[in-house]
């Protein structure tokens, strides 16, 4: 599931981005951050930058395990990005969750789709079980 993704999934991701960004006009929790983090972790591959994978996994951890909103995750990303540092590599599971953005987009807009975004985040986060201790250590002081 690493780099090559079906065009329909990429299109679904863009549609979900549009939905979540539009949603942000009325909902200050900023669910768009969760969409970005879930997709980035689910599709990380050999060409992915370590900082991108690290931030995606930290965002998923903070949302799934600590209940952070997207806005809170975004603020944590800003704090964690200072000072600049080398980011670790993480073990990449072959299967990256039982859900994809296609499953989320299949839900009608509104609370059901918003819950599906969180379920997708959990699905992806759970698949990174081997990386979770490293990620938790990175966000320990957040």
C-alpha cells in the first residue's frame, strides 16, 4: 500500500480534503488535519520524508489516544517542529489499516462522515503497532 495508489483513491482523498476544509469554516476543531495525517501515514513509502511520516504518526497518536482536535494537533506539530532536528525512521507495516479514504467518503456528509474520519485514523494508527512506542516517546511532553 506504500507509494502507488489507485487514481480513484487519490481522487477520493482530494474530495475528502475539500470536504474537511469546507467543514472548517463552521467547525473550529479542524478535522482536515486528521484527514492529512491518516492519508500520509497510510501512503508513506520509500520516497516519504522522515518528518512527514513522524508528523503524521504523531498526529494520529494525539488524536486517537489523547482525543486532540485537528487544531490541537496542528499546534502540537508547530511546537514539535521547533527546534529543527533529525526525525527517526519508523517500521512500515504492510497493511496500513482496514479503512481508506474511499470508506470515509462513502459516508454521507455530516456527523457520520466525521466519525468515519476518526475511525479511519484509529484504523491506520492501530496498524502501526510496532512504531507506537517510538511515537509516544516523541509526544510525551505535548
